[in-house]
C-alpha cells in the first residue's frame, strides 16, 4: 500500500445571513480536506483547519513529493519524517496542522486495509458510542439563549456549551439562563474564548460553581499558562484548554504544570490522530481528561470521536450547532446524536463517506486567493477584522 498521490480540497462556504460571535461577525466557513491515494486504489481522508494557502504549500509543495512511493502503513515513520522536514518552520501552527491532515488520512487507510474502525486500531477496548455535546450559544440576547439551549436538549443532546466574555453582568445572567433552560440533569460547559483575565475569572468562579459548569474553557490566551496557574485553587470547576495548542511538546507543558484539568486537542490542528492519541496517553498518565475541540468539519468531528471512544479518559466530542454546512452536510450519512451520544460506524477506517458533490461545489479554485470575510477563526480583509 504505497502512497500514489496526495490531493487537497480547500472548502469555502459563505453565509446568506452572517452571525455574531466572540471574534466579530462570521461570514463563512473554511476547511481543508486531504485525500491520500494509494497504488492499490484506496483513498484515506483527513482534514486541516488552518490557513488554506499554507496547508497547500506544506502538503503539496513540500510533503507530497517526498511521500510518494512510501508505505502508507508506516504511520509512525511518516509522521516523524514529516515533522522533521517541517521543524525549521513548523512545530506549532499551519505545518503541524497540515501534517495532521495527512496523518488522519493514513489512519483512515490503515483501518480500511485492516477492515477495522480506527478506534479499534487505537484500542481494543474502544467503545462504539461517543458522548457528544452541542456547541453554540454565542453571545445572544438572554431570551434567545434560552430558546437555543432548550432546542439542543430537544434535539437529543444532554450537554451544551455556551460562550461568555462580554461583561460580568451579561456573563452571569447568560450562565443562569442556560442552566435554567436545560434543567438540572443536563450539563453545561462555559467557554470564555480567551477574554478573561485572572481577576475576572476569580470573580466569576462562584457563578460557575452555582450553575455547576461541567468545565470552564480557555479563560486566557494559550501563551499565558501563568494565568491558568494563578486560577488554580480559586475555582472549583474543572478548567480546560487546548484548541489553540499544537503537538505533544505543546501539551506537555500544560500537563506537566497541571495548569488545567481537561486537555482539548483537535486532530485537524494539533497534528492528527497520532498526535491527539499521544496527548491523550500523556494526559491519562497524569490523571487528566480529554475532550477534543471540533469546529471545522465533520471529518474532523468523527476523527476526534474515534480518539475519544478509544481513550479511557476521553469525555466527549464537540458538535458545532451554529449552522455549519461543513459539519451538517459534508458526510453522505451525517452523524446523529441520540440521548447525548453518537453511535460510531463499524465500517473500516473512519467509517465515513464524504459528499463529493458538496466538495466540488465548495472547493476554492485558489487557496492563496481567499475572498475577504470572517471565517469564524480567520479574518481576511480590514472590514472583517475586529482586534
Ligand atoms: Mg473554545
């Protein structure tokens, strides 16, 4: 099973009705798919959430020529080779994410060749059900938050994640409203999207305890481990971070410092299934839990779900419920959440089939010419940047 070609598809979707979130007004979505084709006619799929042009450079201009002809089953060897090749400009950011897209596709291929789902390759004890939570509740009016939160529960979720970071008054009212809307038996996570400082987080800690936040996510910027450490002992809900972290070397700092309770690697950013698995193992040894971040696309969501299902300390996977077509429509059979869990497919590999008609419809002709817009995490053009 030798690598014959690596194909990228950079997808762009534009909303008819943009919506407001912590980073401004979201006008569209971006994600990159990576297809690894082998000489025996198989194709593995992975995904990357980064600057599409940088992903194209790393995957097509540097890595593909060196990967062609190599054994696709040698995932560890190829990962080390890719990491070594990109180390001088990589380690964190786009290069690491691009490696991850190829790595996830190699896991899909390994599963297809072995006739086993990826989670069973990772662990014989992997579960078939993966808990999933509804992610949304973005800075809305309180009444709209209540309606949305109740809607997630009615749709089959048992956990919801909301965003705070506007003001003490809004944040407290919003948290109480969401708790009331979902009732006492369901869980709520609270994400401060890097907008707090230590004083604010300590002030809000009693409210987080009062609403029984399941976890409190990313209160501070990912470079600011000291603020996370300063919050320890001043909050009695679990603190999480990791969507903006890359690689074992990045997560090692958080885990060794015991700066958080839950780590949130994302296969499409942190270095693929291999690296998310290694981060998960490191967290397990340290007694920490793992709840991968997902925001970009359904390939990523399912890959993250396989990691959660295989890790004894895996908690749950994130489902973007803001109306993201790359989550809702990218797969021929979109995952269904019932009573708070996704039943993962027993089909080999990731067990998914991508809707290639949608891929062709959304494929950008040139990943180096991205139309101005705010794509949830990336802004292009002055009009779309909110500092
Ligand atoms: Mg977050």
